[in-house]
């Protein structure tokens, strides 16, 4: 990625030199190692493991009586620099807070940094809280507001990368129901191949494509517009194997589309079911939706134009028109984002990449090659450091204490901004951690061997008394729901809810620090392989907690 290319992307954060990257990684690891007892702790063990007593006495004294809004302002919000402290804080606590904020990549776009305005939804949702005013109605169907915001912002960035690299093709990995794919294809007129491991989601994506085409055909008929070619996305069902070479990945892109009706068939079937004479939808003559009118729009989908050249099938033309493409993945889960970065480095045809990661707890490591919740084919499990999700870089791998526990990585997925909002609103939702920690003590009293049992979320638990909550929770772990609960003990623990919230906030302060280390490791990995990159806080963090996009471009051929 050249400096000239970077200057064209205004949203990129400022770059670090190679030495600055390495020094930052060293400082992050040193800091996280010092406070690993916080990042590795489980808040549900607050009472059973006496977590409050693990804090320095001087910290306990100044933190125990803080109100919820004070916790938000004095601990978690880095933007508030002129706060009044209710008491004199020990230097060690002040240093902990300041260092955590200083080491973290800024999560707000540059234009919003320093603002102390209350968290809010993006401006595109001011008129309608569930529909983006900046996204066409055909791309909002089946899509929640958060995803609308993400596909619009990421789609425009991918389009920008395509223009800089000269690519017309995009490969969307982990495409799910195809929301980003449809915006890239139908909205931005890019040729897109989507890969998704779940065949059910692939079938849904094809069905939604057909619905969108049907709406477009109705609108064209209503407005009496000329038919035009549309770059129909391809959907491929399959896993991206981190052990395979990039050549195998390229062959996977040539796989037949998902078995079933293609979007055009679904669209035509819907038209025929609603209109007695389908030709009327197309200005008096039957039209093939793949047909390209080069005179009308010569740039609208090279896939469709070449698909009708002599002796070339649509599938072949889709890949032969141009071998180069931009790789993208919106919230690629666990190791998938690391796999895509390795493909970017190794495959000469991948000219650019936008990587949005999520589910850090599902990243594989040497210490935890099969983390809880990992869903993958058995033959795809990593077998060496070259295929683990963390660390990716040789530099971080060589630093003492670089290991990140499952709990630390899970904590990095928490939404800090949302918790700050709850604190400022003094939300009743804040009692949920205290309830779960109290329940843990009663479970262990009865079953000492049962630690951190999976109870899952109890809906509207904040509206329940603890006795009601416990009744539901005990049943989920196979214990009698009417298990006797000492009311005096329950009352005593409920009085410590404030301490539970404080302790959780201290550990939450480390969440963005852990995320920074994971992402920095990936930046260093790319740099070690001769590829410069930038980290973009693209999405509104109050709306989309995993808001960073790692972007890299290869020099023009």
C-alpha cells in the first residue's frame, strides 16, 4: 500500500513505523501481564472467589462508594479529562486508568474524537430509528439497523478499494444471508462471489437476491425504464480451509453455485405468479435478466457482458474476466479473519482486503487450539503456529507474556460504550452480574464440582427478584428450583451490587486494550510480509461495538 493510496482514504488512522508498532506491542503485553488477574477473572465468581479482596486496599477504599455515573465518568470514559474526584485516588489506580486509555486504539472516527456528547445512533437513523436514510429501501429489507449501518459504510470502503486497485471483483467470505453481498452487487455494481459455510444461510441469500430482483423489475416496469444488466452475485457454500494453499481457494471460487434455484429463476417465478403476462414487466418483450446493454452502461457488471461471449460459460467468465479481486469479510468470526489475512499475503490475485473481526474468544491459540464455542470442520483445526488465529506475527509470538486467555479474549468482545450508557442511566440491567454471581455461590454450595455452569441469558432478569431469578437458573443446571436460599445471605450479597459493577468496570477497561493487541499483531504480521495496512474505526462504536476495519492494498501492477 503506497502513501499515495493511503492519502486517498481520509478515514485511516495515522500510521506507526515498524519500530513504533513493535514497541507498542511490547508495552501492551507488559501492561496486560501486570493486570491479567483482572482480565482473566469471571465476574460470576465475584462472591465465590472473593474477587473484591484481590484489589489493592487503597483501590477498594475509593471505589466502593462510587455511583454508577461516577464509574462511567471516572473510569471508563477517556474523553472526560476534567473530572472531579470525590476523594483522592491512589497513584496506582490513576496510572492504571490512564495507561489503559493511552494504549488503546481510538474507537471514534477522527472527526468525533474529543467530543463529550452523549452516545447516540448515527445521524442516518434520526428520522426513523429502524431504517437508514442513506441506504436504499431495497437493501433494508430483512436487515437490522446495525447491519444497515455496517453494510453501507463497509460497502463504500470496498468500492473505494476496488477503484484504487482497478478491480471489478469482490469476494465476500462469511457472507451469511448476503446483505453486504447484495449491496456490493446490486447497489455498487461490483461482481461479487460470496462464500458461506452454512448452506441454510446460502439458500436464504439466494432467495433474498431473487426478492430484490423482483422489486427492481417491478420498479422498472412502473417507471417504464429500459431493461439493464445486473451483476448477479454468486453464492458458494463451503468452508475456507486455513491449511490449504491459495490455489485451492481460487478453485473453491470456481465451485458451482449453491444447489437450488438461482436468483433470476426465483425472480422470474415470483413475477409469473403475480402477473398473468410477465413480458409486460419488461416493456412488451421477454427479457433475460442476465442480458447486458453495453451502450447503456458499459461498466455495469463485466460478469454479465462476458457471459455471452462465444464459448464462455457464465461461471467461467465470472472468474476469467479479471483474475484480481478485493477480499472482504464483515465480522468474520474467530480464525476466519486471520485466514483471510493470510490469503491476502499469499495470493497474488487478492489486491486489497477489508477485514472486520469479531468473536475473539473463538480465535485459536497454542494454549487453546479448540476454544469453547468453536464450530469448524475437524480437518480445519490449526496444527501449528502458522495457522493459529493469535498470535499471527513472529514479533508478538517472540515476546514473553504475549498469551491471551480465553476470558481475556471474550472480554474484548464486550461493548464498552453500551455499558457506559447503562451506568449513566443507572439502568436496572446492571444488577444482572450481581444476580449471576450470587447464584454461583448457591450452585457451588450444593454442587462444589459445578463451576461456571452455562445458564445462558435469563430474559428480563432485571425485572425479577433474586428468588425468581434463582428458581429459573437452578433448573437450567439440573438443581431443584425450590432450593432453600438463606434470605439474610441473599440480602447481604445484594448490598454489594455496587462493588460487582465496579469490579466488572475495571476488567472492562482492559477489553479495548486486549482488542488493540490482537489487531496490532495482525498489522505487524502484514508488515512482516511486506504489506502496509491501516486500521479504520469505520462504524459508530455506540452502534457497532466491533467497529474496526483492517485495510490493506497491494501496489498497482
